[in-house]
C-alpha cells in the first residue's frame, strides 16, 4: 500500500513540475535595466556583491540563495548590453555603407549616434 501511495505522489509531482516551471521566471524580483546606464550601474553593484560571496571558502545555503537572486539582476543587465551591442553594430554598419556610397549626411547623423552610444560603454 505504501508503494502505491509513493508512486501516486511521485506521479502527481511529475505532472506538477511543468506547471511550476512555467511560474519560475516570476518567482524573484530583479532590478530592471531599461537603459545602458542602469545596466552598467547594476553590473557594477551586483558584480561586487557576487565577488564578495564567491570568494568565500564555503557558502551557506542562505549565501547560495543570495547568489541565485543576484544572478537575475545581472542577467537583466547583460541582456540590455547585448541589445545595445546589436544596435551599435547596426548603426556602425549604416556609417560604413554610407561612407562607401558617399552619403555624408548619413555618415554624420549615424556616426554621431554611434559615438554617443559607444561612449556609454567605454569607462
């Protein structure tokens, strides 16, 4: 009888796991990174927090949970920077193509846009 109860419980849990996985992205609140400046600030702050934890010889369960929570904000920051890098590549390509086709207006406009954006990423 105990075997049947155990198998029933295991089956129920297996069926419930996909539903729990769907809820996973919302189970922790992370700092958003809506701008490059926010992303860089979050990286600076949360990298320092992560560094103080991972340098320890041993981590408690609470500290491991802290690391887990930190990674959500770090992932948001990196995603924003990835998006900005894609935009930078596109804008620079506009400058490149415009320079080949002797389109000075686009070179100036897109070149300024590129330089403004890239300055946010250069310390």
